[in-house]
C-alpha cells in the first residue's frame, strides 16, 4: 500500500477516499476518487495497477466515471433528452 500512497501523492489534483468495507461482498477496501481532471485520473489508475500490491487483487471491479451534477440535471438525462453542456450551467 505504500506504493499506492506514494503514487497517489504524485496526482494532487485527484482526491482519494479510501475506507474499510465490512459486509460488502467481503472486500477489504472501497476506494473512490474525485477530480475534475479525467486524464490525471486515468493516468493514476494505470500507474496503480502496475504496483506490487495490485498483484494481490483477486477481482478488479470496474471504474465508474461521471460528473458532479444536480439531481434535476441527472433526472433530465435519464429520459434521453439532450443535456445542456456543463459550462452553460455554471454561473
């Protein structure tokens, strides 16, 4: 895990939220990342997958990427209607 911590610090624009998981399909940790820089996130994940600790990963679950948005905007997107660009929603 020291490699993960060291590599994570090389990407200060990506916040890492790690917690122990109990009763969630017997996984040891749940990891969530938060960033506005998708490229940095993808680079970080690729680097983490090459560490020694990753060799002990039994199952690598998919990464889900999305943007932070309001509930109203998310619900509007569900019905297939075009969603306005994020920039047009910012003040």
